[in-house]
């Protein structure tokens, strides 16, 4: 439980904040304008991104690139505890993640290719991903089954000679509407109902987007947002045939890969949410200091002072819990830290929803419109309450684990 | 406190439900498809509306038209208590309001023209509005002042010979991005700081949209929605000159008109929110009955049973309170019922936000996407928590009124 | 849904309020003083009650006596809807219930004897109960099983010739520590595990307190309160032998009797809680109007204005829902109104806990001490959240009932 | 932010837990029985305490004595961070604090005498307090003014020759009904309204309980508890005359002393609340694992699993925040850590109230009765929400401090 920032951490945070202040903050309105212009032409999936491409070039030149990747020559050699505060900054200024090639789902996919990919996979997919030249998707969730229970996945990956043939339907494959997205990691069933363990029937396989039979059916909106240029796709897979060596790690090991993938991603998400909440609190305070309905500044009104105080308390508690989880991952491993991770997965999105919602309320119409980042930030935070496993599943796991402390030893097993 | 439905009420509800079932429900996907096609061409403010125009013709033919208008030969002669349950149905099937020419802000504007307009105003504006041929806007909220405190309105309406000259900036003028919107009711200051009462400085005036100097600057998004084809506009008014007879009721009487306008509108809004919440609860139940993560139907899980039960309780309580407010308006008048109205204005949107949010959670990705009406319904309910006066202002008024019961008589006055 | 007060209702309320103002309010400090004096001598179960006996004599003389009893020559001929507002007054001034012989558990027991008792039972027990000469208890809850699931009751009632022999242990038998308590209605199992239906194994039987083998083991505290002179007892029953004619209605009909007993009692409880909450709100407002920390009256502070407003809203909603349930009972019967009753059983205690807790907070130390009725009122309200079935059981029932609307017909049955 | 337990901390925790397990846990029922016997005789303020005196002797012999005192030869040399986990254990087993002479208000009074007392004060009062031979009270709160705003204190301390003469009325002087309480630290006004600063008018003075004019008027109940043998008193002071050297630190320095006194006490309180919440969670889990209403263990029901999970999350967050505050106090001083302290003062009692209340609900009648420590623990936690400054005052301070970050520099000052 030592979360004290080391000199190394402070130096990274300083470098990042300098980059954000000098480059990201001024780019925010330009990026929005570029997207609005595209959208007005019904052209929001345009592959050209002048503002973002400029930011990426600068970030790479500044050595702020791929910092997420742990234990790899390609990354920055940061532990979870060291990387976490950088994610908070990225969450506060959302363009930062992509500018530094540190945005989901590419981060998880790159880590997965780094760990489980063959040299060929790395050459073909990891290299351009690390270079920020292409993007990728993670095709797991399906529309027809409860995504929280991955044993219910229905898509099939069937061996046929030197190939696997894939059939199924996925949705919420983030990044897939973006023409820059060139490859998917796809999870489906190789096993059959005869398999002894329901957790050994799934496998993961690499699927290039241009494989015949892969069809982006449509993009999905999030509270009215298209999340362009990234977006979320529904994709059908009809007799999609890929070489057998595209399967990762081996048949039946999909669950195992998925578990390893999720831990760090949750720290990243939660710290980003904390950053988003900090920005909302900043906007809330600034608004309170200038609005004066009925002759009294909102900053002098008890109701708003209390909400501001509760926001500070909620944020600080969520940050301590997340740093605690990052520390636990670094010292006990992802599996040993599963309770700590489950707890932040529940706490951080709910905290962010509450703080951002108060910020929206104090802004009135400005809060729900395009004039503040608040409405978009709320919808992202809200979505995370069910993405990557809904609150209910995590709470159930935490509750079971607590109860197990008081069960007779043999029942526990 | 007699809310028992009369035969007249039951007959209206039956007629409306028949129309909704036969016409509105089948039109919902067609309307969405029409709008999506427009939007994909960046053309969402297209004035042609095949689906809605068809519905309107049918509704008018069925005699389901302008039912909102009380005490008028043009309306259906319904009291607030009688009209309220019809609003609940409209809230459950949102296309219904416009189909029957019963949607805001036209309803409030028509009532205002009916009550305060000259024969010329009625001929020119009320007649086509009642016929559903044009639409209208209500320009009150301004970006630079707290809209909850209308004394802070800055727009000026200055007499200049036989005309008034208008300057200012308004936003959240709903309906104004729609090319069918031909006229605005505009609120601004005719008075000066020398006026004795801050509530006698505002006036309302009719402003035709095609008057030189009226410029729709942009449309505002609500979370990610454009609310096309209706929308919300920011509008600038630069030396807008209208004949002096366009002023309603007289200089300094803007507040008086506004107060009368808001009461019935709040009943309508709240009952629509109740209808929206009922639909969310229906969807929640249906989803719970088919989804089975980890081998157990959600409908058999206590957490979801409790949320469903709480939803039923919250909805029923909100409906009783709203019917009580409608009854109070019918028997005590808008002013006498101001506490009852303030209470439902606080209760109904918060209730709807909670019920809809649970429905979103049980739907996961489907809940935030275009595949259910839930995300859009949430953002509407959420917005009403500050539109027409934020929760905080209404709670303050209710609290003051309660405290006044225990104050010494002379302090009360 | 016609809750409008009739002239008859208004007249009863007026009579009762007159009695309360003239007699109960002045008796409150005297009653407290009498009890404190008893308690200081370790003598709180003293059967002498000067203050209460005086009140009872006056109430009886005033014709305010046994008003609870419906459809009986002994009662006042009030429907549930008519009686409900009287319960609210009793809840506001808690001594009133006993003063008018309208307090639980005697009310339920008297109703039960009136409906199911033989002429001998009525002569021996109902008559002195109606006269307020003795009190009674209801022995149902057991310490070792979940009381919410009455099928788990373990006490045995075994036929032995012309007698039944009773063994078991009960607790939370309210009123039993009071020496005036002369008789119990006891629920236990006559049936065996072979019985086809788990709801046909219980029976109810009359047990005089002086039967050998009945032993009051101890009294139970409620958040430190002894609730003397009434109290709650744990009682052991060891080979308690009563004549066979003491069994009510027949073997296996205990559930049936219990169901009928609970409905009206819940209306009474909920309306009393509403009365208690009204009193707390009154005290909250009065305190806010005089306390001025840091130079500003609490009544001028937004945080307290909002709590006062929320209290008013919560109370009014709970009252409307309870009146609605009373109306449903009067028109649809106890069984037909079971959802309405379940809803108020959840809503009213939670509402009261919240309102009273705010009142405690504004009073600080005075709020938790003997100087206000607040702390005691809180503990009563809190206790009702699990007494007569915990929130969880009622919510589950409401949820199931809501879900059933969307199930296929045959599944429903 | 390094909260990692050091070997020294672990050793202390181990020693304390060994003592608790071997001595305190078995003494709990004996202590309760002793108190119940006293109370049944109306004799709860009996100065004889067999069980507690035995525990004290053992604790002292074990070297577990006065550990709270920092930076003193009499204490254990523990920092706030080191002492905090010991407080959590004391909170879990409430007899422990007094057994080790570490209970309020003696701890604060001893620290104050150690810091500001003359050698005579130390000899006469600190010595027997450190030896656990006498107890003490802190007389600050007054019934007629808002205790949260200490400038409103009305009691007078007036110089008269070599003496001060004290007049006033205090309440909630904890420990004063206990005959072992021999001395009070009294706060009152020496200054007059002419004093320039409202924070320089108060002084603190030592008042022996046996000084003529000191009268314990009555004891105050907390909900229904008397908190014997310790208790809370209302005390009148009538022309109480004490030597002038009994004044601490100098006239007008009462506020300064009070501020220093409160910081560590808040850490102690909060960690004790965390301990109390942990015990409640333990009881909740154990109950869930054995109760099986309607055929299903509560531990298998989602509603209870979620409450258990939320309890774990709330407790862990509160502990991290409190450790963070202790760390801040150790590194930045009490004044520098004022925001951190204010935050835990708000968080810990609310958290404890919630967790304990769920534990009460799962226990039903057992939860509110004398059969579990839950009801008493709830009332203590609830009381702390306004003792030592109500939630509202702390939230206001935190809110102001957050807003100050965004104010123009000169406005800040």
C-alpha cells in the first residue's frame, strides 16, 4: 500500500502534462470542428484526420508513445501503478490517448499480440499497430446472448483442413466502423457441448478485416453519439476463412487470454474516468463562481458547495481504491488482485456518472449540448457500467468472495 | 382528491389507444428509417416528413386533434385531469403528440395566442398552427444568464414609432431549426432599470421567422441527439423590427403570461414522462424474462425483481402526485396549485431517469443504442430536470412554502 | 381512486383532533415523567398507569373508542379509507392509539376474535379487550427461523384428547411483558411434513397467559428502548395444555387467518408512520426557523430547504399511495389489493426513516435524546422495515406480479 | 501516500489482537450482564465495575496502555498512521478502548494536559488519568446555541481577583454521569463583544467536579441507550469559582486549543467506526450463510450479495481515505491536513451507518435488540454525524476549499 509517487512517475506526469497543455488542449476545438464538418456531409467515417494525425506525429516525436505496454522493449517499462496517473491525464483530455497510441481496444490487442502472437503475426499486425498506422478491433460481444457470461458465445470457429471457418454475429466491436481498422481479434467457440469444461470451449483468432465474409452491417449509437471517427460496429461473419495459424495460443484457450487482457484495461478505464470526473468538477466549480441566479452566486449556495464537496470526496476515494488495485496487480498479479479490480470496476464508473451529472445540472442546457465535454463524458462513463461485465456481475463476485471468508473450509473449495 | 376516471375519460383513452395501436406503433420504425436516411445525407432538417404527415392526416380524420386546448371551441373541452391520462399515452409512444397536433412548444403557443392574441394574430398564426400546417417556437432562454431567474433576461424590445426593435441572443428555442417553424413568441425587456418591479420589465412579442435580422445560428445537441426534425436552435436577433401590435397583452406583462403558460405544460410533461417510464418498465420486464446469464433468468434474480418493484412503486407514486396536481389546477387554479405543480416537476423527471436507467442497464449495449427508445428517453427526462426551472428552484420554493406554515403571521406576508 | 374526504370523515377527524389537542398533547410530558419515575426504580413494567388510564376514560366517554373495528356493532362503521386519516393523527400523537383502544396488537386480535371466535371466546376475551380492561399478544415470530417465511414455524400444537399441547419458543410478542396482557393468539404447526400443502400445516389457538408452561423469559430492547409499559417478550411454551375448543377456525387454517389479519393493520401502520413523519417535519421546520449557526438561519440555507421540500414530497406521495391502498381494500378486498398493500409497506417506513432522520440531524444532540420524540419514532419506523415481512419479501412479490403481466398465459398460472 | 504497514505496526496489531481475543471477547457477555443487573436495580451509574477493572489491570500489565499519546514519554511513540489500525481493532471490540485507557474524552483531555498543563495540573489530574484511576469530561456543547459554531458559546468565565467565576449550562458532557469523573475541561467566554476577533473570546479552564456550583442535572439518552456506566450529562454551572491558574494557555486561546484537540480524535473515531463496520459485515455474512427463507440461503441471493459487496467497497474506501488523512497529519500537521480530516469525518460515519443498517436488516428483530451489538453501534455512528461538527459544516468547508482553487488569487485571500 505504498502509492507515493516516485521521481520517475513525477517526471512522466510532468512530460505528459506539458505535451497536453501545449498540444492537446489547443487541438480540442479544431478536432471538434473537423468532425462536425465531416458529419454535416454525412461523412463522419472519413479516413482522413488532419488534427489527430498532427497530434500523433508530435507525440511520437516527443517520446510519448506506446507507454502502456509493460515488460516489452516497445513500451516505456512502466508498472500499473506508474502508468495509472498518466491514464488519469488522458481521461481528462480525451484526445490524448489516441495521440499517444495508448487507446483501447488497440492497447489490449497489442499486448495480446506481443504476448501470444507468432513472429509472423507481430510483423504483419503488431508492427503497424505500434506505429499507429492501422487500428484494430476486438470482436467478442454478441447481440443475442448475455455478454456478461462469455460461455454463452455462439459464434463458431470450425477447423477445416489448414483453415478455420468462422460464422457468427458480433456487435459493439469498437473501432470497426473506422476504415483504418484492419484487423480483428475474434472470440468464438471451437469446442462442442461435449467438452468437459464450459471455459475451455472458446478460442481467439486473428481475422483481417478484408477477409471475404466479414461485413460491417452498421454502426451503433451511444446516447445519440456516433463516436466517429472510431465508432462501434455490428459485424456479420459468413463463412469467413482464415489460415489455421491465425489461432492464438491454441484451441480452448480463449478464456485464459481474455482474463489476462482485462485487468490492466480496467485500471486504464478507471483512471480515465477519474480524469474525466476531475475535469467535470473543475467545470462545475468555474460555473458556480460566475452564475448568480436570484442575486446569489451558486458558489455561495450550500446545495452546490455540498455537491462540490461530495465530488471531491468521491473522486479521492475512487483514486485511492484504483491506485490500491494497481499496486495489488503489480505485487500479486492480475489473478491475485481480482477483487481489487472488481471493486474499482464498480466504483469508478458510478462515481464518474454522479460527478459529471452534477456538472451537467449546474450547466443547464450547456451541459447537455456540444458546448461542454460533459454530456459525452457522461455517456461514456455510463456505458462502462455494463461494458466489460456489468456492475451486477462484479458485485456478485465481490460478495461471494467476502462470504467465502466465513464458510467452512471444505465448502469454500 | 377524486381522480376516479369518468366514462368520458375512459372513452377518450380508448379512442387514443386504438389509434396508437393501429397507426403509431407500426409507424415508429418507418419514421426512424426516414430520419436515418435523411441524416446519412446530412439532411436531417429536411422539411418533408412523409411518415409524420401521414399520421397527422389520419389523426385529424379520427378527431384526435388539438385535444390539449382547454376552454376553447378549437379544443376537446377536457380539464387537466381529463387530459392527463392522454399525455401518458403520448409519452409512451412519442410520435403521438405531434401526430395529434398536441406537442410542445406549439401547445403553449397556441394557448397563448388563443388567450392573448388579437383577431389578426389568430387569423395569421393560430389558424395554421391549429391546422398543423406550420410550427412555432418560444424564445426565452439566453446563453449568458441563468435561465431559472427570468429577471436576468438581457434581450431588448425597444419601441421605435409604430414598431418595436429587438436585439438579443436566445438558445434552446425548440423547433426553430425545423423549416416548418414560421413564428416565434419572444420574451425580452421593454422596461428599464428604473422600473419599480423587476417582474414588470419583461414583455412578449410575436416575431415571424422571416423578419430580417432573425438568424438561426446553429442547432444544439442533447447528449448526441439532434432531435431532428424538430431540434433546438441558437438564434441571434439583430435590429429585428416588428409592428407594435405584435406585442402581447401590453408592455411589462411578460411574466404574467409566462406563469399562465407553464402550469398545464408541466402536467403534460410529467404525464409524458410517466408514459415513458411505463414503456421502459415494460421493456425491462420483457428483457428480464428472456435473458439468462450464468444459467438463471434475470426475472428470477432478486436484484432485478427489486428494481422492477421499485419502478412500479416510483411510477405509481408519481402518477398519483401528478393526478393530484391536475385536480388541484382544475379546482384551485394554476396559482393555487403552484406547490402541487412544483412537486411533480421535481418528482417525475427524477423518477423517469431512474426507471429508464435501470432499463438501460438490463439491456446493456442495446439500451444505449438506437435499438431501443431508452437512451433517447433518458436524455429527454434528464433535460427536463433543468428545463422550465431546475429542480433546485422548485425545491427551494416548496421548502419556503412549508417553512412559511410555521412563521409568525406578519413575517409570512 | 376517489380519496376526497366525505363530511363523515371530516367530522371524525375534527372530533379526534379536538380530543388530542385538549387531552393527549398535555398528557405527553406527564406520561413520560411517570414512565421515567418507574424506570428509575427498575419498575417499568408496573401495571399501574395513572396518566394512560385517565386518557382512556376520557376517550371512551367521548365516544372515541374501538373505531378501528369494521363491519361490527362494536366498531364505528368506518371503511379503511375513512379510518386511515384517523390513524395518521394517532401516529402524530402516539399516546392516542392506546387511549382510544385502537392499538396493535389488540386491534388485530380483536378483529380476529370478532370474526372467528366462538361465543365463549367473545365473552371471555373479546369483551374485556373491547372494554380496554385487558391487553393481548400475538405469538407468531420465532427466534430460530426466518420469520418472513411462516412455513418455517417450528412450534407444535399437538392434539391430545380434548386438549392441544403446545411446545415452542416465540419472541417479539409485543405487549407480553405488560402484566395487563392476559391472552395470546398463538400460531404453530398442527400439521406434519406429510401434509400436501406447506400453507395448510399452521393453526392459530388461544392461549391464556396464566396457563402453566407459559413463561415470559425476558423483554427485548429496540435500539435501547424497552417500549415499556407495553414491551416485546421472548416466551417459552413448555407442554402448555389448552382445551381443544381454543383452536380458531380449524386445523391448518392459520395462514388463512394471518392473511386476513395483516391487511388493515398495514394501512394503520403506514398512516401512523405518515403522522410521525408529519410531526418530524413540523419539528424540523420550527428548528430551522430559530437556529442560526455562522450568522444565517438554517431556514435560509438551501440544504435545509431542499430536505424540507423532499420531506413534503415524500410524505404526500406516501399518503396518496396509502389512501389508494385503503381505497383498493375497500373496493377490491384484502386479497385483490395485495399489491397496493405491499407497496405501502415498503414505501411508508422508508419515507418515515428518511424524514425523521433529517429531523434528528437538524436537532443534533436534542434529536437523539429524550428531549424530542424523534429518536424513538425513528426506531419504530426502522423496525417496521422488517416486521410483518421485510422490505425484501414485499419487493419480491411486487416484482413478480409486475413480471407476470408479460409472461405467456399458461406460465402465469 | 505510503500506508504500507511497517514491522512495528504489525507487531502492535498482533499484540493487541492477542489481548482482545484472549481477554476482551470473553469479557463482552460478562460486562453486558453486569450492566443489565445494575440497570434492573435502577443503579446503572454504580461506580463499581468488576469486569472492566479486571480488563484494565490485564491490559496495563500487558503494556497495552495509553498508546494514544503521541510524542510523550507516557505514550507508545506511535504516529497517527501507526496508531490508526489499533483504533480499528478497538472499534470492532468496543470494550477495548477503555480497557487500555485509550477512550474519549480522556484521550483528548490527557493530550491537552500534557501539552498545555502546568506541572501542578499534571500532578493532580494527568497522573491519575494516565493511571486510569479517574475519568474526565469535556464541557463545550451548550443546549441553547448551535454547537457547530463555537463562537456562539454563551457560558462565561469571568476573572475575579485570583479566581475565575464560571456560569453557564453545558450538555453532552460525555462521562460526567460516571462517579469516577473527577475533572472537566470547560470552554467558555472570557472575552467580550468588544474583542476584535470572534475566535479570540473563548478560553479553556480546568474545573474539578467537586467545585461548589457544578451540578449534574440529568443524563441524556442516545436513542434508548443510557451509555452507562459512562453516559452523557447536562450540567449547570452556577458561580463556580476556581483558582486563576486553572486557565489553560491564556485567555482567548480556547479556539486554538480546540483545533489541536480535534484532529487526532477524528482519526480515532473514524477508525473505530471502520472497526464497527467490519464487525457488522462479519455478522451480516454469518447470518446470510445460515438463514434460508423460502428455501434459499440469503448468501445465495443477489440482493444480499450486492449489499455485502457494497459494504466491502465502502469500508475499504473509508479505510484508505482515513489512512490517507493520518498520513497527511503526520507529514503536513493537523492544520495542513484539515481537508483530509474533514473528508473522513463525513465519510466514515455515513459508511458505518449504511453497513450496520444492512446488518440490522438481515438480522431482523435480533438486529435491533440486545442480542447483537448492531443497534448500539448504529446509534453511535449516527450520532457522530453531528458530534464534533455536523456533516453540513464539514462539507461546506471542503466545498469552499475546492472552489478556492479556481478563484482569482486576491479573492482567495
